[in-house]
C-alpha cells in the first residue's frame, strides 16, 4: 500500500511537462522532472522524459550559441536514458550542429 501522495499521476505530469515544453520553459521542466526523479528511482518513463527535456534544452542552448552548456545537457540526456536510440540520433545531430556553428 502506498499513500496517495506517493502515486505518480502520469497523465497530469505529462500534460504539465508538455505545456512547459511547448512554452520552451525548459528550466521549469527540468526542476519538475528532476524533483520527480529524486522520488521515483528506476522509473523508465521518468528517465525517458528527463532525457527528452535535457536534449531539448540543449538544442535551445545551441540556438543561443551557448555551446559548452549545450554539450553538458546533451551528455546528461544520454547518461540518463542511454538505451533510447532516437535520443542518440537527436543528440548526434545536435553535436553536428555545434560543430557546424562553432
């Protein structure tokens, strides 16, 4: 038995994260997902979302030409979700973009 406050409402979380991502509020999304990850160890969905958020924030940083910071978040994305092939492709493209722009 788990108290109700321990149960993750994935649907509500998904909508909240989608809203933050659509508004490109990546730092707020990072705070939300990292807080959730701290309380939900070994949750594959949370790791996947965390990887996506890190990757998207990395891409935003590339647009801002903050390449060093972008590399940090792109690497974090792969570290948190290393088995996600689509994420690897997106991060590879992002690193190629950094090489083109720098």
